[in-house]
C-alpha cells in the first residue's frame, strides 16, 4: 500500500500547532501548553476527512530560547520531518502578526523544496485581519484564515491541501464568505402553526428533484415548463400530515436548485450548487442539506452547511439514496463523526437517513425540520436563562488575568430566529475565547438549542 501523504505542521512556538494537530486528528492526544518553548516529540496522526486521507506531523522544532535565533538541533529535527513531506503547513499567529522568527522560518522554508501552505491561525472574529494582511508579504500566496480553537477554516484548508494530496489542479471556486448581519434584526413572536419555509439544497445529483417530487407526490417539477421558471419566484405550498399527531402541517418549499432548470454546463455545476444554496437559504427558516449516500460527505457539502449556519439558518443533514447505501451503519456513523469533528458549529446537527425513491425517513426528516424551527425560534425566559448562567459561572468561574477578576453579571436573549444572547459584565475584552465557547456550548446543550446557530455578544458598560 502506498504510504499516506504527509502534511508537516511548522511554526514558531505558541502559534497553535498542537491545537491544529488536535483539530485535524480529532482526538485530544497532543499536549497543548500556554508556555512558549515546551519541548515535545514529533507527533503523527492520521486524518481521514472530507475525502482526504493523509498523515499529519506536528513538529517540535523552532524553540526560541534565544529570541530570533534558530537552535541548530531543532532546525535539524524539523528538516528531518520535512523529508518526504508532501506539503508543509506553515502556521502563523494572525493576532500577534509576523515576528522576526516567522520571517526566518519563511526564509528557511523557501529553500526546502516542499510546497508551503500558509495558515493564519487564531483568525476568529476580526482580530486577525491585520496579521493576515501582513502574512501576504511572506510570499507563500494567500494565507488561509483559520481558527483551531473555533474550528473555522477547515473547509478552506482542505481545499488548499487537496491538490497536493491528490495531485489535482485547484478548481477556482469563486465561493466568498458571506457577510454577517442582516438577519433577524426585528422580530415578532413566532407562531408555530405558520407555514414552515424549507429549502432543500445539495450537490448536483444528490436527489433534490426526486425528493421534492416525492414530497409533493407528483411529477410537476420534472415535467414543468422549465424555461419559464424564474429565479426569484419559486415556492410551492403543500401540506404534510404529521404521523405523530395526524395533524396537517403547512410547508412552503422555497427556491431550490432541484426546482429549477438544470444547468447545462457540467463543470459549472459545483459552483452553482453553492450559489443556489445561498439563494435558497435567504428565503428559508430551515435548510435540509441533502447528501448522496453513495458519495458520503464531501467538501462541497460542508461548505454549504457552513454557509447555512453562518447565515443563521437552522440546518438538517439528510443522507439520501439510503436504499442503495453500502455498509449503512458504518456510513451513518462516519458521517456523524465527520460532522461532529469537522466543523465545530456542526456538532450535533440533526442527521437523518432518507430515500427519495422509497420514501424512507421522509416523515422523520420533516419532523426534525419542525423541531429545529422550534429551537431556532425559541425564547428562554430571562429568569431561567440567568439561573443557568449563575450555575455555569459558579461551576467554572472566569479567569482573573493579572489578578483582576472578569465579572460576568447577567445574560439576556436579545432575539430569536436565530437565537442571540448578550452577556453584560466588566473586563469582557479579556475573556478568553475558550470561556466564550464554554458558555456557548452550555447554551446549546443545557438550554436545548442543539446545533441551531447561536450568537453570543459580550457587553461592558462604557
Ligand atoms: P504550539 O506552540 O504551536 O504548540 O501552540 P499551541 O497549540 O500549544 O497553542 C498555543 C496557545 O494558542 C494555546 O493557548 C492555545 O489555546 C491558543 N490557540 C490555539 N489556536 C488558537 C486559535 O485558533 N485562536 C485562539 N484565540 N487561540 C488559539
Ligand atoms: P438533483 O440533481 O439533486 O436534483 O438529483 P436528481 O433528483 O436529479 O437525482 C439524481 C439521480 O439520483 C437520479 O438518477 C435519481 O433517480 C437518483 N436518486 C435520487 N434519489 C434517490 C434515492 O433515494 N435512491 C436511489 N437509489 N436513487 C435516487
């Protein structure tokens, strides 16, 4: 068997190499330490995610006990681990900006005859923007914004790695990060009997048209006058009878690629499916991402999933063609794991197996859609919220940087659809992101928001 392609992580201490390694390998097996210069052995981990299989190596090198110099033995170690590497992942800390040591490593890497990808870690929020701009100067092409702590940028990293690992040409996908904001500014209380706006998105051939026809119980989409269908006006209302209650429920199926004339140009299809998804989710409360069981979870799928959550929509993942799935339980578990570990924000997203041909799982899928809309629209009372908050802060008080306590006073839910929370307190700019994550996880798990996208803002009095 061919050995796995090797990706070697390189960078000065404290840029987040171990955290990245852990994120990629998916298990907490590497030591992470806040102190610069903690010496470690090289670690190897196998990664199998988003259709890529490779081995990742976390190097111990480049400790700078003497600032701005490179101890020869460390350099030799790193040099060793680069032998036979398919690609070097050069990590910088985008918050800290470039240091002389980064520049020295860059110079050295240029002489190593290994392709280099530049990973700008700690780029969550906007705090890394300047560092990312600076990083262009290193001459390794576009830095890949990444946050190992938050699980952001995984999809882009994998896309950048893919040609080095599979030996293919990069496909120039014009996917842009969606802008934040614009969702849910004003709000009315949600009426749970209102029609559910549902979009079904996914790669070409995932089975979207077949599924929609099955749901609607007729062939109108495939036989309709496709040329006359215009982009903005597509939606179909229908009633679904909930088998749990026997009650009819209104569903509005909104703009969906499968409802539109198929693109003729094959190589445009990949790009189109992302553009279509973006369009559809503008109109949807809940988005079903349809996967193809015969293909599993692919990068394109994660891109769409990520887009849905970034736009603040509730997401469900449905694996279609279950009737012809091979090794269904392993497949299901594999997709579950990839969703939970691939992107932090996808952890726990509802996953159902369906068949557009046999009808299997479709009631379950629609029940799940109504359920996530409920969570997405839910308001927690301020009293209940603060009971939870006090207990969460008591159980794990925020740190006291420089001996001064960060005070977390109270929390309020500022809006729904998607749920947004605001925490008030003092010295909040010093609150570590890991603590924010702790609170967000608590909101999702303990207050029952699950994988619904939840926003959290911190506010200190002026
Ligand atoms: P290493 O020196 O390359 O091994 O770096 P580590 O993985 O030990 O990380 C150093 C510090 O950076 C730790 O405190 C990590 O928690 C933190 N860190 C790692 N990744 C991120 C990130 O994406 N964002 C932020 N804010 N901190 C990070
Ligand atoms: P779209 O591009 O996402 O709209 O996909 P289509 O609905 O055109 O389906 C693509 C192909 O997959 C067609 O040949 C369908 O017959 C087939 N297909 C769709 N759903 C299923 C399913 O549940 N089981 C099986 N076996 N085939 C399916």
